[in-house]
């Protein structure tokens, strides 16, 4: 018996006899309010436990010798596909776009509907090949020379080469496309070296004399564009690319758009331990209007640089022990608070009712 009594003395929750307990309406009201509060807090804590959140960490970027993927999806509503070229140059001045380049150009009519498709591989090499440059230059001389003798000599020369008619047909085709209001959608992936550089979409693939003949001057080249997607790697949850959905339409003017991009290497670590290497970026924009004395031609430039800091984003969730600890804290605190309110309300009501009862007796 001594042991049982000693154990009973350790009971922190002594029970009173049933007939000694008094139930009140105020106590019932406080209990209902307390149960509602505890249920709401339980649901909140359970939702927080089941929800993943992200933690950001920063460190020095140690990656070396990797390539940078550039995903492009843009529409040029006022330029035919035949005159558009894509060029990418890194800090050393080397063309890198011909490495694993996959670019598609979709011909669009004046209503934006697709009317043709062209797949370009090794785009810069194709656009800037020396033989094509010489051919176009010769065709420009052929069409611009007013002297009949030189015209005939050039004509004979290019007839011998078999290129003049093809080039003339290309120029006529471009002019007709401009009259019809054709546009072009350019999309694909460029793999470049992880160094500072730029890529631009323009009419720079044309010889300047041919471009002059087609457009009648740089001020008539309309580089209005819509950026549907521009990213530097796969997307992760919560990523926002600031240039997506950008629309720049020019009316009765022309110029060069320059987007200065700061790329931040990023690693996204899923809660499943899967790692997704990608990049996020910030951007500032500058537009330089074109005038008749400029010797440059309009273009859309994307000048990028890489940050030396890499950001690691981790998906995490609350541990089960943390969940139990918080649950006990909120539920226990609510229970203790409702108990205090019940005692205060009981004493308040008792203090208000007893004087009234005593006054009725003495009267």
C-alpha cells in the first residue's frame, strides 16, 4: 500500500467527485470558443506542416568549362524571315552560336498566322559565310551600277558562277514579303560559353548595299518585337523571367533595342533531393532611336554578364517533432487560456449575483 500511495501522490491531475463539480453556462460558452480556436490552430499547424517552403543560400560560383543555354522565343511582326539573322559573340569575340545551335524561323502573315517554317543549323556560319558575302556584294554592284558595260561584265561574271539569278530572286522575294506585311517568329536554343557576351537578332547578315536596296535606308527597318520567352536554363517553381511577355512596337520610327542582362547562376534543390541547375536574371533596357546619318543598322541586342555568386534554393518542410512541439504549445496554451477565462467569468458573475441575493434577504 505504501508504494501505491506514493505513486498516487505523483498524480498531477487529481479528479474531483462528480457531485462536487459545478457546470455553468459561462463555462460552456468559454469551452465552445476554446474548441473552435483549438480546431482553427490545429488546421493551421497541419497545413504549415504539409507545405514546403524555400530557403535561399548564396555562395561563390565555382563552375568552370560549362555551356550556357539561351532559350529564345520572339516574334518580329514587321521583318521577313529571309532578312533576320541570329548572332552570338562571347567576350573573346568568337562566334559560339554554331555549336549545337538549334534555331527555327516561322514565317508569319500579316495576321500572325504561320505560313512557312525554316530550320537553321549553324546559323552564324551560314549567314556570314565568305562565299555568300561575295555573292551578295557582287549582286549589289550589279544592281547599283548605272554603267551598262560594268553591268554586262558583272552579269556575265555571275552567270558563270550561277548565283546572280538566285540572289536577284531572293531580293524580289524579300521586297514582296515586306509588301505583304510578313513577319517572323524566331525560337530555339543557343548553347554558348559561360562568359560575358551578347547575342542579337538583326539584318546584319545582309550586305549593307543589299540592305539599302531592300529597305531604302536604316530608318525603314522596323525591329518591333514581342518576347514570348527568354531564359537561360530550365524553369523551377516560382521563377519569373522579367522579359517574358515584353512587347515593343515602333510606329514611324526605328532604332536599336539593348537589353543589359545580369545572369545569376542558380541551383534548385527539390525536397526529393533532385538538383536542377539553371539561371535567373535581372535586366535593364535601353532604346537608341535611329536617324538618317547613323551608319549602323537597327537590331535587338541582349548583352549578358554572369554574376560570381550562385544562389541555392532548397525546398524544405517542417519536421514531425517540430510539428508536435508547436501543436502541443498552441493547443496547451489555448486550453490554459480558456481555463483562466472561465475562472474569471465565474468569479465575475458570482460577484454580481451574490450582492443582489443578499439585498433581497435583508429587505
